[in-house]
């Protein structure tokens, strides 16, 4: 018997990881083109399938028996073969309801905006209706209201859910709308799970609005699908366990702070302690532009910052890393998006007198120059950081404190 996920592009799917954690080791990824679907669905060895973009309606049409809720929604994302016939279900519904509960977002009597009009948006619409949303408005490219019309809802929209792939890896950071001038928001959900924090969610975080990415949705719908595949009872305990394990595996640890504060030393130590790949952004830059001090002397700091931003964009799109940054990366605001999209950012601090200046052209000029840099950059570091760690040159102690904080904030 074979189980798996059907779609067109699946290389970054977490579904095998989810089903493997539930004891199903026969779960595969099936990348198929539209013309291959008939033969695929007729494969007698297939026992259970999850379906993703763009085949959820094709799956509905292939089922001999469709669960009433899936029929009401108009698409199927889970198929199980029983007595030689495909039975179709929609477990995305369960995934979305869990996501709202997990994030503490209440949609009852709220004005809800759905971005997109595809299969996932239909599932979200039905769930919102069942949960008592006051009004549900779809914004899309195909019919009004369009994305350019979104500001008409800036004083009334309370919940926003992105059901489009805009902003998904590798096309991050991108966004359809800007919510920073929305005044009534009480919750934001983005069904994208890579990156963890799209621009939409970073804006919600900045505004202190409850939000969620799509990983709780993915895990919860997968656990519900596994009930159909395996005939076993799974619940929220399994969902939370798998969700936490994937968060631990995928979330980056980012180190920022003054030049010479110890980011390289601590990054190396954290990588070793967590058995993770560690990247020093400056060392990676040297491979491309040569000696940094020489580059700045020749081309100027502005040119260097552009190269640094390109490197941080490349590193920040990856997951499961420890990343040590250059001391001045916080002087470019867009670097926050690159680093925070998949990571928790830690500022390391030390007294200025203990900072190393060797080989750092921007730190030359003695203690007065360092104090000047500290005065200018400290507010920038604090704006970037989710946690500030006083590093006392005690490497084991600092490693322990960062790991404890990291694990406490996975969900």
C-alpha cells in the first residue's frame, strides 16, 4: 500500500515528516502533470492521498464517495480507497479551525477578509461561516474588490487570511497588501508556512496583533488525514508535538550586536551544541568580495551594505541555521525582514571596553569611536532583537541561555 501527497511542485513539502511522525513510513511525494492524473488515480497500490495545489478539484471529481463537508466546500484534499473506490474528505477545514484556536484568534461576529479565490479560500470561507463570522469578503485579482481596493476596509476589517501563494519561498519577501494602516485588526493568518513569517505576518507582529503562519494548518490537516489513512485516533497532543519538533528543526537562530562582541565565537558554539549548520555572514561575504575592510576602503560603506543585504537575503531564506551577522547589518532596515522571516534574533551585549577592534575598519578610532557606534546602533539592535543576552565571555553560559529562550518560544 502506498500513501502520499499529490501536487505539481512538492520538493519543499513537510508532509512526509508529519506522517512519518505518526508512524506512516510509506508516505511519498507524487509530482504529476495534469495529463497524468487519470493513470495516477487508477493505481491500485495507492491507499491514501493528500492533495495540494492545483489538484483539489480534480480530486473531488475522481471520488466515488464525497464527505458532505467536502462536497459543501467544493474540493477534496484527502482521498482514501475503500472497497476499490475513492472516498474524499476535506481535512483543510480541520487544519484552519485548529490554526485559529492555536493563535487565539476569535472570528465570531468579525469582519473577515480573505485574500484569494482558490480552493483553500473556499475551505476558509466555509469554516469562517460555521464559526459565526459577521461578514466574509474575498479580495482577488479576478473580480472586485481587487487588491488595490483593500484600503476601503482599513477601518473595518478585523481578520485577514491570506490564501494565496504570494510571499512563499523562494519569492520572499513579497506581499499583496500593506496592513500597517489598518485600525481594527484582531487577527492575521497566512497559510504560507515557508517562510514562517511573511511580510504580512511581520507587519502583524510589529502591530502586536495575534497571527499565525500556515504550519499549524498543515500539521493539523495532516494529523486529521492520518486518521483516515491509518484508522487510528490522533488529537491535539500529536499536533502540538509535531509542530514543536518542526519549529525546533526549522527556526533559525540569528546573532546580532556590536563589532567584536563575540557573534562569531557564539555562533560556532551554538552550531556545535545544536548540531546545526553555522554561517558567519562576513565570512560568506569574504568569499564573494574579498577582504571586507579593503572593500569598504575602496568602494565605500554603502556599496558594502548592498552586498551584505544580498547575503543576508540568501541566508535568511534558509532554515535550521545559526547565523552570525556583521555588526552594522541593523543599519539597513530591510535586513530585519530577511533575518526575522525564518529566525529568532538575539542581540549579544558587552561593555564597550571589552569589544575587539582588530581588523575592523569601521571600529577604528579607539573607545570614543566605539561609544559613538554603540550610541547610534543600540536602538537599531533593540528594534531587531526578540531577546537581548548579556554575553560575559562565558560561552557555555551564553549557549545555555540562548537555547533555553529559543525552546521557550518555538510555538
